[in-house]
């Protein structure tokens, strides 16, 4: 068996772990355990699963020091950033506990038997039920919140789906420790093996999504990774959905009034947003449209000075470092000029220099509108707001689109820009920045291809919908119905004979 290797991106040091890549026989055993665990999870019920999620959150928090230390050594991200991210991971599990207790997510509906214009209608009762075991692929840039202990895992377990996790090779020890924290909590509430499991190695990931026990897959990663997983899924005799969050440029438009009124604050916000965590966030702004006027000039001067005085950024792994350098070079060859780039010592690790590029609106090409994963921002200078409609239509659809306004801006102009951004993104941001995705009931973290490949969100309460399917019971005896579909049950909102009834 091949040993799993871990690398410290700060110095490039590689070392073998005690983990081994998952072979076919081990994968088969994991799949069998997951299939058997599905019945236990379903039988646990909404409230039982809610208690389990709270126990998982507490388990993660009780191991905070060890988990954060492992992640620092494998990602190069700061202790403060990772400590906050672990808090977010625990918050996600607790939020889905609230979703389960609320119960509206099952979309319960009852149509009693009745005479209709088409004759006698049967008794029908419908709600959403778990898909079955799912595969989750951990993300490189969020070792907690979008990885083993991330929102995909929390929402899948909340839905009642056993979860098999593919550890990301950039942080295998963090993944292993996170999986053990979750498994310990599951054991504490009496759960069997297979509620949560983890596999290692690229081949194991392909074999996982091909296994007939797996009913869905979720990924936060690159378009290339999504295509490879989809190719493996396509080899199945039965298709399963892949929910993938992928590439995003997240354009920001600064209107002239905003640049004139608070250009300094916008420059500071832009700098923080595109350099935070080494620019390795799916919501990092990659393009900023800034006016070619005195207010815009001052904004860019302030931004340029911030970048020029900054230090190096440690990227997560060698592949990301190499891709960043290639993409920055490609942007320059396509006509974007370097506006600011500090001199940094890359050392033996994966450190790069934050980069600010600049291009006129007429020079904005398809090559320059690609995503560059890392601390790079392209400033696009425009002379007339009317030019932005056509320019924004050339930017690839994204997770987000942002607009910064001034108090006296023409509402028609703002509305027109927002209409363009809304047609090409999943979240429209006003006078703010796309990084810092809130975990909440109203959040939507998704967008048109290539930002995602589905209409579903991967953050927030409704992300649970990915791991559920509708099931209807016709003329069923009461004893076989889920409690949510029995007449006397009133604890959750339901639609009964066409009328919405609030839960008590």
C-alpha cells in the first residue's frame, strides 16, 4: 500500500504519514458499512440527528488545539484564520440541528382522498427523504469549513445520508483528525460504523463515485477535478448527481461617485478581500472595474501602495503555486500591465508575491477574465458607466457580483448594472466584498456555470436539499407513514389540502 504524504507549504518539507491510500477491498468494506448505517440514520429521526450534530460540533471544539495545529502545518494558513474556520465548521453542524428541529425542509404535503373534477382522488402524502450514502470531496483551501468537517458533511448527515469523505492530499492529517472527531461523536450517540468514513488517494476517489452504494457526490474544487469526477460517474450504469462548486471571478464595479466619496476605504477593502488567505478563496474578487477619473486614480494609487508594501503569501501546495505563476504570466502576455508587485523571497516553500494588474476596458480580453487562484487582482479602468453593460457580459458567470455606489447615483444606472450582475451570479453584493460567506438560512452560495454545475447552494440551510429526494405515499396505512405525514402531527409547517399550516 502507498503511504500518504503530507507537505508543509511554508518550507516545502515532505514527510510520510502513517496513513495509507485506500485500496478496493477497504473501499468495499466502507461502502457496505455506509449502506447499513443509512437505516440507522433514518431511524434516528430529525430530532435524533439534530442532537447528533450538536454532539459533533462539541467534539470538534473539544479538539480545537490539535485540529488547528495540524491544519497550520499542512496549509500555511494563519492560526487565527484556522481557529475562526473551525468555529465556522462547528456553527454549520449546529445550524443544521436547527434546520432539523424546524422541520420545514422536508416540504411535507398532504392531500386527503376527495372528489375532484376528474373523479375520486386518492390520499397522497409527500415529503423529502434521504438519498442514501454520499461522497464528499474535501477542498484544499478550507481544511475545515469545506472539507471533512465542512458544510457538505453537515448537510448530508442532517439529511440522513451516511457520508464517505475523500481526503484532500494537501491536508491528510487534518482530514484524518477531523474524521475521528466526527466518528467519536457518532459513537457517543450510539451510532454504528459507516455513518462517517474517509478514504485516501486519487484512485480511491474515482472508485468511490463509481460504487453502486453512493447516491450523490459533492465537490468544492477546480473545473478539472469536477470533470475527472464526472467522467468516473459517467462510467456507472446508473447516473448520480455531482454538486460541484468550481471557478469564479467575482467582478466588482465601483461607480464614479463611490470612488470619489470613499475611495480610500474601497481600496483597503479590495486589498483585504483579494489577499486574504493568500487569495485562495472561491469568492476572491478577480476583476475590479474602476473609473478613469480623479476619484478612480486616487483609489488605484492607494491600492497600489498597499500591494507594493505587502509581504509574500504562502499558497496551499505546489500545484496551486505553479498555476498562479502561469496565470499571472498569461494575463501579462494578454495585455494586462503590472501595477504593483512586491519583491518577496519564495524560499523553499510555496510563497508568491501579491500582484495588482491593470488594463483599460478596451484591452479586457477573454484570457484576462479567467480565474487566477491566489492573491492577484486585475483593475479594469473604464471611462463611461454605459460601457460596463457590454463588458460585464464578457466576464464568466460567477458566484458573486458586487457594486459600490454613492448616495446620489442614478437609480436607473444602478438597477441596470444589478440586472446584468444578477443574470450572471448567485449573490449580488452592495457596497461590500464577496469574501466572508455568512452561514445562515438566507445564504446562497452558487451561480451559473462555471462557478457551479447546479442551481443548489453549498452554504446555508437549503444546501440540505442536494441530499434529499421526494417520495409520495398513496393510500398508505397510518402505521407505515413517517410521523411528519400523519394527520395528528402538527410540529412542523405542512401544506394540507392545499392550505399552508404553520407548525406549533
